[in-house]
C-alpha cells in the first residue's frame, strides 16, 4: 500500500485555502530596502465599547519610489487587558476588517484592504507573548497607500500589532488605480438576490492601463433557513460585464485543516468564505481579455436566487474593487514565492516540523509562460539538491511544488533552509531579487527505535471515521489501520530503523476524535467521549500526547536515531 502521493495532493488542495503570503516572504523581501510603517502595537490600550476597533492614523510614504511589494503584518495576542469580554481572547468568532479612508474632494472614501474572522478564544493558545501572525499582500493598493490616512482594524477581543512593509523594487506590473465598485458593507441576502442593492454600475476604464482586475472579498453570516444561511451555506456569486455573465464562483471555505487548532467552538466546520482565525478569502478575476482601455463598461454583481424557506434573512459582508495595471514589467521572471515546509511560520504549523520532503510555492512573474525551472535547495551550509521542474504557468500563476527530501544530516546544527530558482525556460532570469528565499527549520521530535502507539478510539459509531498511516521518508506505508472500532484501545508496538517518518491520523467527517459537545442540549446521548492519542516508550512512559481535536487530519513527523 502506498498512498503518500494521494495524501500530498489532498494536502495541497486544502492548503490552498490558507496560502500564499507568509513571513517567509517578509524575510526574503526584507533583504532589500524596506520602509516600515508601524500603526498599532500590543502596548496600545484595548478599545472601549462593544466590538470596538482600533482607530488611528497611518503615515504612509509620500515618496515617488517604486514598491516591489507592500505587505501588511497583523499580529493578534490573547491578553487579560482586552476589553471585549472576560476572556484573554474573545469567546466567539467575530468579523473584523482593515479600512483606510482616502481623501476624495471635500470628503473621504473608505477602502477595505483586508478582512478577517477572529478565532474562538476560549482556552485558546495564540502564539504566546509574540502572538499569531498573518501577512497580507497589499501591493494592489499602492496608489492609495500614500500620505497620512485614517485607519481602523481589529477589535477589542485580542490585542493588535499592525504594521506595513514598503519594499523597494520593481513590481510584477505597475498598479495605476484602485476604485470601489460598490461601497463596502453588510448586505442582506434577500436584497442582493432581488437586485434592490448593488445594482449594475457604469464605470469608465483607466485609459492609461492595459490590464484590469475585479477583486471580491465576501463572507457569509447569519443563521436563517434550514441550512443556516448565510454562514453555513454555499452560494454561487457572479459578475456580469455589459449584461453578460462572465465570472461565477462559490463563497465556501474548507476549515478542516485550520492552522489554529484546537479552538473553543465549532472551528472545524466549513463556512461561507472564512474559518475562525483566518483571513476572508479574496477572489480575483482578470478582465483584460474582454475590454479595451478607456471603455465604458457595465459591471453588475449577482447572487443565486433564494428559496422560500427563510434563508433570505442571512447576510454577506463584502467589498468589490476594480484595479487597473500597466503591462508586465518582465518577460522571463520566475519567483520563489513561499516555503511551506520546512518553516516556523504560524500558518504552516500543521506541516511542520519536517525532516522529509520540502514544499514550496513558485510563481511566474513574467509575461512569457513558464515551462521549466531549476530549483536549488537544502540547508544553507550543506549540500544542495537540484530539482528540474516542468509545467506551464501563465503570468502571475502559482504552483505548490513538492521537492524530494534534501540532505538533512546537519539539521541539528544548521537550521536555515534555502531555496534558489534559476534559469526559467532555460534562460537568464530578468529579476534576481525574487529568486532566493530562506526559512527556519524547526527541531523534529526524536523517538526510540521501538515505541508504542496507543489510541483510545471514540464510540457511538464514529470510530470508523478514523484511521492512521505510518510511512517512511520514501512514502512507503509501514503500519496502518484504515478504520478503528468503537471504544477500542489500540496498543500497537512499532519498530523502526533509523530515519525520518510521518504519522498521519485521519478523520473522514473532519471532526477529529472530539466528543460532540454541541449535542449536549438537544441530544445528550450523542455527545460521547474524547479520544486519546499517545506515544509511549517500551516501559510505558508517555513521550508525546497528540491533539485529538484535529478535525480533518493530524500529521506528526519524527526521527528515529
């Protein structure tokens, strides 16, 4: 049995929901000249009032310098000083967004530059004193992130540290303008579907641009109708251009691999465009192939009709923007966009630590299609491996690439992993600044050659949803149980040679091995008990206790030496 490739493909699809902008990117770009704009810190007092956000002024650069990248770094921290409720982090999950107010004539116009849902905070560990970190790529907003602007962000359920990094360089393409198509807001589903709000709007395209993009940021909320619309219900959203339906997408997010786990509530279940503790999904649509510079176009947002079951009472919080660009600045340009594993990045905690295959994200930043690429990688002071990538990426397209395990023998003394991309399409890369990235290698747990895997299975017919697979560094599955039996205690003795291994524990229903506490009111007989996962040595001493509230799957990588 060898299901490693299938598992990795599944993980890649799930991780897509939580990628692709992390601190690995920040560290890579900070090797260049960077202007830092600090807006809020953990020392700022928590705002007063229900759901109050942090408010202040951001002093953005006014220089004419080009910015290769603009990043917003958001850190949240649990602390007794928060004013939202009695918990260090807010008990419930709440919508927040970051909004700037840009002067427009005698008034200002509000632009949303990111939105976020806070995690369930009860008994939550959120990165300790450093807090948990999220990174937003705001390069698209370069034309409006200038001068002193009013800004609001976060709420008073966690402490907030917010800063912007303006990194000098040439961007993939110049951003010429950003426009709101509709005002940011909270819109009723029924009114959206009836087209009584967000109606067709006539817009004149920037005549100096030759590329245009629509950006939608939408999250569903409320509990109406039989499927609890619109938090728990997937709906089809659309853009019409000149009365022709051009783009359709579902606002729906898989939460089973949420990097912040466990949380105090129903964090593991899928939702409309968000998960507790994640950024709200953005959807980008390139408009360039259907319009010409200077055209007057009719843009209309639409949503699927509601059923006559009460669901129209739900709501969607949304932002719709039109962004105009110049031509690509490079023809032959490959980028190492991010390193997923190895990494100390909060977002990739589920994938780390590792001593097996590496995982990275590459991007085509040139106008020519990217069909081949050399990827050099390994520990900074060690022997480098070379991977010859083949594929077909169009301009700005990204791809996660799994790299065969590099030489890890000096992992105990050399904790910096380095990736360099070279020779896109067999030619010289036109931009060297995005060709190299590093990440920190976290220590991998060490187990003895012989140990016991003890699993206390759950009951009430749910154990068959769980299984485990233990594989070596080549992907060969050495031990496995595809399904468990109710209330069974498994004490499997495992004997392994020296090397690197991966233990994968799965759940088909994406609720881990947790008791169903949400049934305690109406169906207390269906609550059940929590499972338990432990690794013990031959004498019965517990070496590791793994999290049973893991939702979709749990990965534990370790070394035997």
